[in-house]
C-alpha cells in the first residue's frame, strides 16, 4: 500500500499536457525572446523531460523486487568490464602501432644520414686533385 502511494506521487508535471502548450515562450515563433534565450528554454525543456524519465525509471525500480535490480546491475557490471577490457586492448594496440611507426621512421632517417655521409665522402674524394709535387692534396 505504501508503494502505491509513492507511485501516485512520482510525477513532477501533469501528464498528458503537450510540450509548450502551457508556456507561450516555448514556441519558436515568439518575437519577444532572442535566439539564445529560445535555445536556453529548449534546453530546460529537454532537461525537464530527462528528469521526468529518470523519475519514472526510479519509480519502476522502487516497485520491482530488489533481486531483479541486482541481477540487472550484475549484468551491467559484466558488460562494463568487457567494454573496459576491449578499450584497454585497443589503446594498447594503437600505442604499439605508433611505436613501431616511430621506430621505423627513426631507422629510415638513420639510414638516410649514413647514405648522405657516404655520398659526401665519395664526392669529396672525386673532387680532390693532386698537387704539383704529388705529396699534397688540395681541394
């Protein structure tokens, strides 16, 4: 009997009243309010709808047996743990791929530097000429 009294008092707004019919400012064609004010009013209206849905959900939970609620929470906990594990694996995979790419780029740059140093050495030797005496080298 106490549960029936609780469920009768759970609604915060009159049911059956269409959105925007009680307040003329909630209409989008009102010239008295700015666009920003209209957006704020719309957000408050959505917030009210969400609070009412939450209130209905709490009332349903209060009216159902606790064992059903606990079973639902256990299922939600398992699903959340699975999602968390998959997220960790995905992040680890991305970090590992980025590390492999970075190491590959570093190795490529090192090879390019070695190639450039070798090319400088070869071109430097071909540009050298022998002096008149043969015992000195000039560039």
